[in-house]
């Protein structure tokens, strides 16, 4: 049976993990600041770059959003010639999304731009804070185990 201290330790670990996630997200948002992509558009491009292809439903499931939101974002990316849609000839209901050559080049360019953006302002405080949070989480998880 789980005692009060174990529950407290688990809650502290979850809180620390959420703080780490928030800090990492803020750093990525700062890195994307000078690009024209929203966070969701960027995540779609990265997902397609990593997985090769996906349907809108697969993307919606992966990002835990509605298919409508994904469709709105993918439409813009299709218009910008960054992704393309391919209808399955055997089942026209299935539409696969893939990066175009232009999309692949842009993903690599934005990767470099995000890295440069993160270096252009003082990230030492953010990285130090993130490192401390990870260390705290590690200690909290050790207590749980």
C-alpha cells in the first residue's frame, strides 16, 4: 500500500517534471520567435521529418488535438509547398502527408536558425534552471524507487 510520503514524493516529481516541460517549451518558443512557424506547424514539420509520412488523424493523435486543428495547419504548409498530400489510390479516404524537398530544406534551415536564436540571447540562466530542475527530479525519483 502506498503511504502518504510516497504520494508526496510522486506529486513533487510530477510538479518538477511539469516545470521542466514548461521551461523547455519556453526555450523552444524563444528559438522559433524569428521564424514564421507556429509551434504546431513546427511540430508537424518535425514529426514528418522524423516519421516520413503521416495522416492528419495520426498527427492529431500524436499531438492530442482535433483533426480540424491539424487540417488548418497542414493546409497552410501545403500552400507554402512545405508538405504535400498523397491520396491512397485504393482508399481515397486515406491521405498521407509528407515533406516536399522544399520542406526538408526548410526544416534543416529552421533547425539551424532555432539553434542560432537560442545562442543570441543569454540562455545561461534558463539552462542552469533547467539543469537544477532535472537534478531535483532525479533525486525525487530516487526517493520513489
